[in-house]
C-alpha cells in the first residue's frame, strides 16, 4: 500500500465531518434525503464546470459504470441519513460497516491482511457503541447502506481508472436520476434557514436571503462532503486497491471521534480510546509501507562449452 493513502484518508475524513457539522443545521430546514441530494448535485455542477468531461464518457460502457457508481454513492448517503433519523448513529455506523469490511475480507490475501478487517470492525463497534435498536425500518435502512457502501467500493475501483471524467459523470447521473424525488422532498418554506447560520449571515450580509443562503450552504457541502472526499477516494483506490481501501475506511470513525472532540468538545471515553487503538492497529497490520524496489533484470551466465574434439581416424 502507498504510504500516503492513510494520510489522504484522514484528510478526507476531516473534510467530511466538517461538512457534516454544517449539514446539521440544514436538517432542521429540509429532509436529510434532500440535503444528501443537494451536496451531490452541487458537487456535480462544480466538477462538470471544472473538468468538462467529453460527451462520449456519458454513454456506452464507461457511462453505464459511472451511472451505477453515482447511484450507489447517492443511495448510500440517502439510506444512511434516513437510518440515523430512526436509530442511533452508533448503531447505524456499525451495521453499515459490514459492507466495506466484507469487501476487504474477500479481497485480502494472507492471514495478516485477512485478520485486519475483523480487528478493524471490532474497533468500529467499540467506537460506535453499537446496540441493536427496536426500529426494524432503521436497521433495514442501515443494512441497505452497507450494501450500497460495498457497491461504492467495488464500482469506485473501476471508475478510479478514469477518475478525472468518471467522477463528474457519476455525480451528474445520480443528481439527474434522483431529481424527481428531490422536487418531491423540497420544503414549502425555506426561510428558517436564516436562523440556522447567524454567524455566516453576519459575516456575509449580502447572502441574507433564504435562497442565496441555501444555495451557498449546498455548494459548501458539495465541496467539503463530496468533491474533496470522493476525489480522495478515487486517488486512494488507484493507490491501494479495493481491499486496502475498505480497510482504510476504518479510519472514518477515528476521524469522527477527533472532529467530535474539536467541534463539539466531546472527550472520548476509555472504550472509545480502545476502539481507536484497535482501528489504528488494524490499519497498520493490514498495510504494507515498505517501498517496492525496482526489479532488476535477471542476468544469466553463459557457460562455456568446451568443444568436443573428435579424433579422425587417418586411413592408412
């Protein structure tokens, strides 16, 4: 595994949970599913403008793969947000992590790398404080999140080969296909958004309008929670592959605990520290940080063959 992959995963985690802190206020204005669609849609707009993928990447086999990847990405976010609206966050995180852990266990080779996802999952369960909830709907949605997360890892490995064009196409297809649902989810009144971010309005009074503020927050979410982390995921998938990427996803709860301490002043308990230690140990156990040496061509020694001397019988 490339030595920069864990660091890039941690930076992506910081970006995701900073965006999650901004999204908490929007949950009071719009449904969680609509917030998930907004961040994917705004990310798609920005990436298409910046990268400008050729029209041929929208159709054919590459377009179909990107479309499936986009659907898996958005469906993963939708089901997760709806799950945490019904069951505790720790339970949802523990259940959904079955997806990437299964991918890591299937794709791993060797005992050390096969046992690492199990240790990582134990650490994630400890960090999350997972307990089975009584809401069958919430548990079912969390299981669907695990399925879509596994699809995200597998399809993301194929899209990562052409991440420059595949990612904006995937986000765009997802935003377009889920547009009718987004219209259905749209609230009748968005004026309460002005009461959510008073500090932001004080810093930028020209945005003191519900529509401008909502669009501005949506683009911030698109950058922090979609463009930066999903681009990092594609780079990591290219560096490490699907199995190692699934293992590195175990760093997500570690970053969640760190950002929770920084943003919300929540000090982790002893069990949370134990879970973090297990996750870090699993990442170190399943990773190979030794640099690969370039292969030198094998030199074959030519053995000298002594010519056989044949004695010619002279005819007398």
